[in-house]
């Protein structure tokens, strides 16, 4: 995304098939995983924002690498892609500004929050 708006629209916000194996083990496990992932990411966002503001590329890389893996586990595909892009920007030896990749990550996070909120509403919780 050259405009920094985020991952391609064709990338799903959540790929439910990623959660299917967990549902097979325990039906309530996917909802628990999504809630834990969302809560952990919400708690991590201020630390990530500080790292971006301080241009702490190593610190941001460590956080984003972990988030990328967690996003993949729960099927948060747009967040996973945005994390991949932010990680690549952090690791780029040319040290490009992180602002576009960070904006894309924030956009993916906002879409994820709306998705989780709407899922809770549909589930009656």
C-alpha cells in the first residue's frame, strides 16, 4: 500500500479457518483466544507507539515480530500483514520513516477492534 492506508481490501480481517482447530479441541477456545489476543494487543499499543516515536527499531521489531505470529495464530490476517510491513520497515537498512507502516498497522488495529466489537454484538456478549 503506497498510500499507507493498510493491507489490501481483499485480505480478510479474520480468517476463521485459523481458529477451526482450536474449536475442535474446545468450542469456547476461539472466543477466548480472540479476546486474549485483542486485550494483549490493546495493552501493547502504547509501548509500540513509544517505540515508534523514539525510533527504537530494535524494540519495535521485537514487539511486532511477536504480534505478527500471534495475529497469524488467531487468523487476524490484516493485522498480520500490517505487522509484516512494519517489521520490514524496521529492519530495512535504509531506515525509511516508519510513519506509513505504522499508520497501516494502526488502521488494521482499528478494523480489528471494530470486527471484534461487531462479533461480540452478534454473539450477544
